[in-house]
C-alpha cells in the first residue's frame, strides 16, 4: 500500500521544479545594436555613446562589427580595442558575414569567419546576413556553416538574418534569428509564426527602422506582442539606417528594462494600459500573468490603436517607467497556463 504522506514531498518538489523551469523561460528584452560604424574612442561619438549607454543601463545584449561588409582585408587594431571596450561593459560582440542568400561560395564564407577569429580571437560569434528561407538551404548550406562557427573557441552566438519569418528548420542552424527587418510601415502587418512559441523569446530578433520618436513606445509594445527577445528600433532610414545610433537611444533603452535605467525617458505618449494580475509566490519570488490592453502602431497617422495581449512577468524584475511602459519579460499565454495548472494540481496533491 502506498503511503500518501510519503509522496507529498516528491509532488511538492515536482511543483517547484515546474515553477523554476517556467521562470527560466522569462527573459527580459535586450537591445541588439546594428553598429555599422567605425570604432571611435570619445564619449560623444557613435561607439562612445553606445558603450556609455550600456555602462549606465546594462540593457544592450549584443553589438556588431562590420569592418568592410565582412572582416576586411587585414586586422585593424581599432577593432581590437573596440571589442575589448565593448566586452568590458558586458556586451557580446559578433562579426558580420554576408551569405548572398546561399549563393556565396561557402569557402569564401568560412574564410571570412577564419579571418575574424584570427584577427579578433575574443569575438563572441558571427552575424550571417542575406540568409535564404529554404529548408534545403538550412540543411545543406547554413547548418555546416553554423557547425563551423560553433567549433571556434569562445564562439557562442550565431545570428542569421533572413529578415522575415522562416520555417522551423532554421532553428538548428542559429542561436538568434532575425525574423523581421523592414521599416515601420511594414510592421503592422507582421504576423508571428506559430512555431516561435515553442522556443525562448531570445531566439527572435526584430529590426525596425524609420520609426519616429512619437511612435517608439507603441512600436516597442508591438515587438513584445510579437515575441521578440532582441530588438533594434531606430529613427534612421535610407540606404543604410545603421551607420549611426538611434537619436532616441536612451529613451529606447529605458523601455527595455526601466529598473536598470538611470536616464529618464523623454518619450511622450497618449497610451494607457489596464492590467489584471494573477500571482504565484514561492519564497521571495513572485510570478504573475498580466492581461494588458496596449498600443499597436498605425504608421500612416499619429493615431494609436488599441489591441489586447497577454504577458507573463517576474514582479521582482518589472517596474513601470515614467511613460507607463513596463519591462516586458514575457512568454506565450498557453505556456503560462500549462505550467500554472501543473503547479496548482501538484500543490493540491501535496497539501491534501
């Protein structure tokens, strides 16, 4: 005969494990800077401003170096220094390589990867641009390149940039996938692929350019509805919107995680939100689900359109900024309720 009391500790342990696994999925959004500008070493230049912002906020996760649409023809000591300076403030640094939509010679690509790791051995990974959307290419072209990069000492990040949604087959040849890269005018019509919800948010990265200051807040809100763990929103446009920082860099960083931001956001907005919260408390950590009415973006006018989304966040790491935007550390609703039901059932068995 089974002793019910003997099973209670095991059931309670299972509940706690499920809750910890659930909390592990909660990751705050980070800025992933498309830093296509030459190194500089004064506070007011592009790199100087970026590193100062990171030092003050810790809200930037990754930066890129792109010496010459790739590593260039020789080592550049200024890039050696900027990599060191970036890593000293907690940034990951990755190098740009174009793949020509699987049309570039793989030997040329691996040669450029070799150059990065030879000249800048402390680099944290590679950004593969111009990525195709074919599963055949994912298997036969990108997966071998991914394995080649991962074999390099210290390599942790392989970002691929198709700039749009791709099939799930690309999961196995990437650390991060750019599933959107276009101007704001295209972002309202963007639809997240259903399979994205099976992976952590930090797998997905959205780049939105030509975003005016007055639409920064609502655009950021929409990236959270669209399950992006990394974002880059900029007001720059034209042929190369990445040759300078967003003019509202500090305001953008304040949206990502207000608790860690020392500079007050200057973004003004007429948005409002109403939140209903369910809280589970274990020890000193609380997890809550919030159903929030938030703003989507209408690029053709200044009108903000109401939409509804549901997010899940750790209360201990979430605060409201002066503009009323919370730090979004969210996972899909169905994942939350699946874990919530499992935890409550396990707790009920263990307690009764």
